[in-house]
C-alpha cells in the first residue's frame, strides 16, 4: 500500500487559486470545503503572515490576510517579487503562485 503523505491545505479546499491584484501584487484565495477546513486555514497559529512570508520569501509586514468565515474563505495578498510582465517575470498572471500554499501540510489532529 502506497503512503499518501500528510494532509495539505489543498486537500481540505474546494479550490486554491492565485492571480494578479494589479501589476505589483499577488492575491491567493483558499476556498475551503467546510467549516472544519476553514477553521484550520483561518487558525492564526497555523496560517499567518509569518508562514506566508516564509513560503514566498516576502516581508512579513507586507502580507495582508483576510479571513471571511461566512464564505469559508481565506484571502492572502502580498507584493509581487517583480512587476507584472517585467523582464524577470516568470508567471505573468501569477496563476502558479498558489502551489506552495496548497501543498502546506496541516497540523495532525
């Protein structure tokens, strides 16, 4: 029997996505399947500005997080490392930036 590995935020979510929020910001959204999953994603001791800063190599003070319990959604925004469509931009739409967040293992219960 193959090992499945730890449960990730992506496993608990209906959708995890990322996109540009203008040419200089990235926004990511975790659409959790239910209140239990939202409770994990919204837990500030687990997912917070420091965690996001570590995943994306950005300044913790520039990470903005919004927890929307009525929708079971956590929204995260931070400055892009390079401006959209600049010479070193490798993801012009920021459509691949959600992967490290989706792969983040959740604490064992």
